[in-house]
């Protein structure tokens, strides 16, 4: 398409923040964060995660934007061109390629969960959970997982919606809708919080989320927290490099990163406070895994006044939040096919979507027909999740921060970030040492822990 030459730019910093928040806030915050907290022992995970976000996620987010803004192209070309402009190897393009591949894999299982959320819109909307106890609600979830047909239908619908939006390229529409819908999601989370305060379990949830029991700390928790920091900020997938490429010079990267990170974290913590009180009051297992929000929230919606409406709206908004993320995951693969093959945009979208869809079907079968099939103890779904969150994303992000902290000329970065001498020293310590060494330490400790 011709608009690749006259590279578009974000119209306002608000529009950019919104798009970046739209990509960052998604299933990772509302579905994944709470269940990871539950699986990894509560507050120890939360605190580790907050450290990872501040000391590793923040500088890498800034680094990815900086590379994209300098390169003004897709992630592969941006890395290549920025490296070449400073006389470094064009092989840095591989990092962009690894990112695109990571996003491709993430979307396959992301779409399966987006499908669950869509399915729950219809289930709650039809009043299926009204007056049901926790066992009945859990049985509905188990029945969904046991049915390859149901999972495939909803995965297909979600993937088709993603493909249509990307294919048509209605970015303007999505941006406008996000302006209304994301705040609405925040409001509904507040309604659930209010319900929880009235119905008990709130204090217990707060201490579960914020009072760490250090005896639960181990290398697995560290790696999970690091991986999630990448996942939730959409790092290590070329997405933020691509977004940066539409960014004008006038943007303040540090301030924008701070805003995006704060909003992303607020959504995750609010989701935790919406979910855990219900878990405790109903005697459910916080370590229930990926089904956590699907077995906890419907109980609350089934018993609160207006719960059918609020619940339907809630799962609709989660689906929407997931769509603003999934389109950002599909775009780089489509752009890559469009630029590097003879396929046009429509065909590129169809080809990428079909392959991702197929991988998603393999992932969803691991909940039923293929449940016996495991590789190193993981079904296909877990394997794709772990491969990306725990390995591909952190390693790609590590390469990005090494590129910015060590490979590129530092003077121009100081000027570009508009930093005072003091702030620049702090940045250098974080970007050159803390962030990369942090990622490496987590990796090594997890390898030792696994041995
Ligand atoms: N950050 C999104 C979430 O937390 O749900 C997921 C995601 C979107 C990951 C886009 C990666 C990405 F490129």
C-alpha cells in the first residue's frame, strides 16, 4: 500500500498514549495477571513484578520506541537501518524478526482466550449464571474447555474480528472507540470493587496482593514476573518498535512511558482487587490457573443486582481490550508479508490469520483431545505461552536494551531523551547495567532452579 512511503504519524500525544495503552492493557492485565499472582504465591509475585516493570520494563519500552522513531520502518528494517546508520551490522534486523515471530505465536493463544471472553458474553447475557453456586459455575467453564467445537467456534470468531479490523485498517475507528471503552472498563472494575467491599474478602485480598511471604520466593517466581512484565507492556514483540516508528520528534519518550506503565499497572492491580475477594469469600482456589476469572467473576455477577447487565458488559469490554491488543499483534506479520512478498494487504492478512488460527486450534486442543500430548510436561497451549513469555520476549527485549545502551552512540541518545546530567547518569546505570543484568540474572537463576 502506498501509505508505507508517506509514513503516518500519531496526530497527538494523547492519541499515541491511547494506542500504546490499548496495546498494553488487555487480557494480560485482566485475565493473566490475577491467575499468575495466584499460581506464584501472591504478593511475592506482585512486588517482584513491580520491580521488573520499573527497572526493566520501563527502559526497554523507551528503547523500543527510540529504535522505531529513528528507523521509521517496520521492526526488522528499523533495527537494520538504525544499526547501519552508525556503522554497525545490519544483522541487528534479526532482533526485529524475532519480535515479529513472538507476536505471531502470542496471537495464536491470545485469540483462544479472546474467544473464551466472547463466549462468556453470551453465557452471562443469557442469564446462565443467575443464582448459581461456585461448583455450577466451575462446571460451565470445564464443559467449555472439554468441547473442541465450542472453543474452535469462538476462537474463529475472535480471530476473524481481528483480521477484519487489521485488513480494513480502521485504526481511526478503533482509536475513537478505545477512548470511550477503556474508561468504561475502568468504571466497571470499580463497580466490582464496590461490590467486593460490601460483600467481604476485600481486606484478605489486599493483604494477599501486598503482604509478601518471602519464603515463597524462588527462581520460578522471578522468571514468571519478568516474563509477565514483558507480556503486559507488549515488549519484545516489535510492537512498540512499530508504534515508535509513527512517533514524531516532539514526543517525550520518558514521560509517555511513565504514563503507559502507570495505567497498565493500575488496570492489573484493579483486576486483582476485583477478583481475589470473590475467590476468598467463595472458598475458591487462587491458584486455579487460566480459568480464574471465568470461574470467579460469574459467581459475583450471578448474585448481584443488575449482574447480568454488568457481567455482559464486563466481558464485552474485556473482549474489546483484547481486540485492541490482538490487532497490534497481527499488524507486524501482515506488514512483513506485504513488504517482503507479492501478496497485497488483504491476502497478507488472510494468510497470516489462517496460519495463526491453525496454531491456535492446536493450542485449544490441548485442553481436550490432545490433553495427553505434552512436550517437556507442557501441553501445546502452555508451551506456546512459556516459549514466548519466558524466553522469546525477554531475550528480544534484552537485545533491544543492549542495542540502545551499548551499541548506539550515547551522546545523541542523551539529547534525544532530553535529560539533565543527573537524570542521564541514572538512565545509564539502568539501561547499561540494571536492566540487562537483571534479565540475565533471572535467566541464569531459572536455569539453575530448573536443574
Ligand atoms: N499487552 C497485552 C496484554 O497485556 O494483554 C498483550 C499483548 C499485546 C502482548 C500486544 C504483546 C503485544 F504485542
